[in-house]
C-alpha cells in the first residue's frame, strides 16, 4: 500500500471539521469515482495560451521554475528574527501610500514604479489590461469603509452582483497575479477584506481571490517580492493557496494590533470557510487538515492582511477606480478604529511580550514551511490518487489474487475467517495515514467507514481496470499519475526469463533416446512395451530414470504433477465457494487406469516429494471406488515405487540424508492416508484384494527388505486380522471370506518363507542410516543429545513379524521363529550387553535402550505367548 | 501479486533487509505495497560502525527496487502454501 508516497494527511479527517465549518453541504453519499476527479489528464494541451506571455512574462525560458509559493528569501526573512530591517521599508510604503503619489519607497520594491502613481491615465501593463473589467469590482470594498459618500448601498449591491458574475465568467482563470508584474494585485486584492468586513456569507466569491492577493502588496519592498501564489496554470488548487504569511506584517502593525487580530480573526474565518466546503464533489475526508492550517494562518495573519490591504488600497484603487481616489489619511484613520474595535470585542488589549512575539513568529515560520507546498494538490486529487493506489492492491477475488495472504491468515487464526479483506485494507490505510483516531473529533468509526467506502470504490475501479488497460494501455488516466506500469506489472510482472516454447520436438527426441537406452540396457522385449508387465522386475527399477521413462518420461511425470496440482487447486477453490466438486478431471490426470505406460504414471508421481505431498488433498476429492482403484494400482506396482527402492538396504545400501527425509515424508504422508483409509472405509475383501495385488504382482521378499515395503505389508495384514477378529465376533465372516484369507495368507507366507531373515537389515546398513540421518525420528530412535546414542529403530520389523505371526497358524509361527531365531537371541544379547558395558554416567540411556529392545522383541514374542525378560525367554503368564 | 501477498503476511514480523548498496537493516516490517516498497520500524543496522548515519534512524521507508534480499525466519513461511499460491498465480496468468 503506497500510503507512504503522498500526503495522506487528509483522508478521514475532514469529516468533523467540515461539518463544523459549513454545517450543511456534507457529501456523505458515496462518490462516483469518475466524478471525483476532474480528469485533467484528459484534456488536450491548450492551444490558446496566448496570455501566457502576460502571465509569466516573455523573457522566461521554457522550463523555468516559477516559485508560486513565495520566494525563499522571503521565507528566510520571516524566519530570521529580524523584522527590524523591514520595518523602515514598510513604513516607507506607508508613507508613500499616504502620500498617494509618492514616487519613491513603495515603488522601489516593484518592478513598475509608474504603476503606483495615481495618475488616472497611467498606462497599465498588459496584465492590468486583463483586469480592466475588474475595476468595477473594487467599489465593492467600499462598504467596509465607513466612508459613506463613496457608494450607495444599491451601488454596492450592484457591484457585488457584477463581481459575482465576473467571477463566474472568469473563474479562477482571471486572476493571474504574476511575478513579473511586480505588483501584486489589481483590484482583486481587496476581495477578502470586503468579504470579511461586510460579513456576508452567501456571496460566492472565490476564496482564492481574496486572501493571497492582498499580500504581495503588503510585503515590504525590501524582501524578495512575495510571489503571488495564485498560479493560473494550477487549476484545481485555487481554493487552498498557501498564504504567504510575512511576519513583517505583524511588525508593521502595532504589536497590539497584531496580537489582537490573531484571536479576533478566527471567527471571521467562517466566511472563507463556506467557500472551502462549497466545492461540490470534493471528498469531505480530505479537506479538514487544510482547514486547520488555514485557521492557523488566519489567526495570525488574516486580519493584518485585511488591514494591510486596506492600507495599501489607495495606490491601487486609484487606477482601478478612476476618480475615486481615497485619501490615504482617511484610510489610515479608519483602519485604526476598526481594528481596535474588533480587538476589543474579543479580548482585553494586552501588549504582546517580545517572547510571545517571538514564539508567534517561530510558529508562523513553521506554518509557513508546512504551507510552502500545501495546496499543490486538491483534496480531490489526493482522493483520486488514494483510490487509484487502493485499486492496485484491492481485489474483487481475494482467494484468487491474494491467495497466499488470505489462506495464511486463515491458517494462522486456526481456520476462522477474520475480518474481510477490504476492511483490513481500509484499516491499514487509515492507520498508516496516521488518522486512525479520526481527526480532531475522534470519529474513528466515521473515518474507518469512509475509508471502507473508499476501498469499496477502489474495488469497483479494480474490476474495471482490466478492460481499461486492455483498450488503452497508455491511456490518459495512467499518464496522470506518471508512468504507471504497475497497472500491468503487479498482475503480470515483467518476466526476467523468457523461456522459448518451441523445444518440444527436441524433448521428444531425448526422452525417446533415453527410453531406447533403458530398453537396450534392460533387455526388455520391445513387443511387451505397451502391455504393462506385472511381474516383479524390481531390480530394474533401481534406476529411477528407467522407471520414469517407462511411465512416460520425467518431464511427462512432472507436468502430470503440475496438472494434478492445478486440478486440486481448482477443486479446492470450488469447495471454498461452496460449489459441487467433480473429481473426474482429476481422476483422468492421475492416469491410474491408463495402460498405455509400462509403469503407471501414478507410481512415478509418487517418486517426487511434491507428488507425495499432494496425495492427501487428492484423497479429499476421490470417492471410495476411486481410492480403491488407486490403492490397487499402488500395491500392484509397489516394486517400481521409487521409495521402496531407496529404502531397501539391498538396492540402496548407503542411503543419503535426503533419501531418508523422503522416506520419512512418505511415511508421514502417504502411509498415513493408507492406514486411515483402510481403517475407516475398507471392507475385509477389499483389504484382501489389495494384499493379493501386492503378493501377486511383486517380489515380496524384495519389498520386505525395505522399510516402507515392510510397513505397507504390516498395515495390510494387521488390518485384515483386525477386521477378521471384529467380524468373527459378530459371526459374519463367511466361509468364503475365511478361505480367501487363508489362501492369500498362504501365498504371502510362501513368498516370504526362507527369506524372513532378510527383513533385518545388516548392521552396516543400520549404522549407516543412523549416522546419516540428521534427525533421528522415524528411521532411528534417539536417546540423549549426542548421535552416539542413536540407534536403528527396529520396531517396524518386530511389528511386521508380530502381525504376520498373529494371522498365521501354529506351523507358520514355528517357521517364523525358526528363521529369525538368531535375530531374536541377537537382540536379547545386545540388550544385556548394553546394560553391562555402558559407562556409569550413561546408565540411564543404556537402560532405556535395553527396555526399548525388549519392548520391540516382546511385541512379536507376545503373539506366541512368550516374553523376553532379563536375557531369557519365558512363557507369557 | 504473489510477493505482495506474501510480504503482507510478514507485517509486524522482524526481517532483515539487505539493500543493493550492501547496507543491512534489521527491523519490524510495518507495511509493504505492490511495488514491494517496505516500511521498517525500530531498525538496527548490522554494521553500525560503517554507516553511523543510520544509528539515529528509527524507522525507514525503503524503495522496493533498492532491496537485494529480505531475510526471514524460516517459520514465517508456509512453503507448501507458497507453492500453491505460485501455482494459482501461474494458472491465473495462463487464463
């Protein structure tokens, strides 16, 4: 959220103050986005700029920087503690004003001395000619002067009316107080005093007209001319022109006046205020701060300015108002009483202490600084930008475009959907703009509401955005905010890498080549390549690339995984939006019943971690029949499963850390699914079917050399045994089922017979696994901190043997014991050794390991009613 | 929007930002925008002696284009979710 870049001082604040100011024209209704921006960027360049020369002077070079605030020098002068320096100059200007024709001092500061002469026939500069029609306005000021003879009431009214009309005609365009001119303002300068003094409220005199113009004239000639801040080119900001607040004014006035005027002027601001709020579509949320500032200005400056303007009037008045020269003396006389009167109304007169004056000055300087660039953008501009920025970051479809954030937050909150996306954005924006307190009136709720409506608007804009940017990529709107590449880039960032897509043919060649190599190496009959072989060619599967190539090639499998992911994501999105899900497309992508490949692509999918990780989510969308098919396929082709190969000590005697991690991942993800499926929904016959698929199509003894394989077999037999016990309690197990079970068990046992001892990995393998495994959790058990105390966890083997023995008959059990007798005694002696050889300080650990060994061993022995304890095997009582 | 979305989840977490001028700043991420501009609070420069002018800076706004790396704590990222989000983004850009 780029609330940083621009002045967010406004949003949310103006509410209260706006209300206070005008009480009326609150625009609470949501605004139409298009209405709230003036669309400046849509205008063509003006062609009739012929007044520019007058406005800016001819001599300026193109691209020159006009200082429309006020000269830096002026600012400096203000901040300097001086004032004394200016004083004489000011006095001189007074004097010259009083003299009404003084050629000297006043003129000195202005570029066109002659203009100050009161000569009626004075030739005005081009600028003046622009304003000649304004001269009629000037009389309007008269009422404020108690000089009755100047105009009648009727005349005044008429003039006011005229002025109104003129303003309507000219708008702000008609007031170019231009630097080159040197003298600030023609008639307009007197607008404000008139307004304030007469106290009228309704006259729609543009505020901009009034305040600033008076100023330049009041400025001491000594300082660099305070630039009129009214810049014609800056259309919208007109209402908020920074007002130069020359300190000199205070000095120039009697301190008393300055002091009293400050408080006194505040109430009078009411009159400009309506102007501020009259702005039709300006969003209320952005106005207030400026008003606040304004109040500051006024409190310290407003009145002096008025007074000053009046004082200065004579020289200018004369030209504008031919024949109506006011005698300066009169003016002077009038001013003093007026000021005094006003001052006394508010406050007892007190002289300003120099310290207070100083404070005031410092404060003023600060305000000046702040105001230096204020008003460059109107609230509407700012609103527009805010909304534009918001429109970049809000989205109509948060789960699609803001997926990570949304889901992450839900996960963090434990599945509870929190505040709405839009609410969050509104809050964040408010907070970062520093206005979460709701401005002066602490209307935080209102501020938030406003911001929410802004966000709402922004969403609308965001919705429209794609069409806009498609039609008109470099449209005028975007140009308004500078070069906006984000409109496209945030959605479709520029790619650093362009990957050419025409390489497919080449790929086919290489994968074909691999296949050829694989086939020749393995001596596979080409004829059988299409019909999937169900025999156990486990050792051929050691080369994973071979397996992959037989199921379509590595790239095919990888792209398959991605397709599966996108299907799952699609289904999950449907689930979130409450739609019915259809898993048939997902089922297709799994290629489970697809016989076109020698090895099912599904098996190859499980060779990749991401393929394993997606399995639980796939299972969420499959129905039971599909799950069964999937598992049937899985068990049928178990020998090809990469994880079996890597976890078998025969094919992979030296497993790497990453392989062990894969193994653990598989165990914790896929094995879990199988177990939960078998225990929750599989029927007895279905379990038998899976076991049969395993025994029939695989080299069981090879599978039993791998930890995962052994785990899988264990799961199947123990589940079958459990169901059998359950069912037999209810006497539901039919004789057909029982005989099938016996048959399948016999098959399994035959496959394992004479090779039962190979389920125990050799010691080198176990120690290597322990050494490699960085985190001994699943593969090996850890006792104590040091790896020295890690040992290979054989419990999975004893679990297998236990479940095998449990389902077998007595003769089966006898065979088992015969075959693994050595292992049993080996384990017992190892356990006894541990306690006797361990150093005293490691006795604890040794005892634990010993107990663990016995525990595992007894898992198996208990099935046959035996128990191993303290180095001996005895009958279980 | 993926990284914007991602960095939004890091708000109020402590991160270390390495800038392209080699300055490394550790601080609490306060906000991020679509340009991946960052706002850090309570910053701390990892090489304060080399950049003494930063020792008196408390919070900072960093233009996104000047960032080289953002170091995060491992547990601040849900990598699986991030993968999903990346896939979704890829999916939506294809359409």
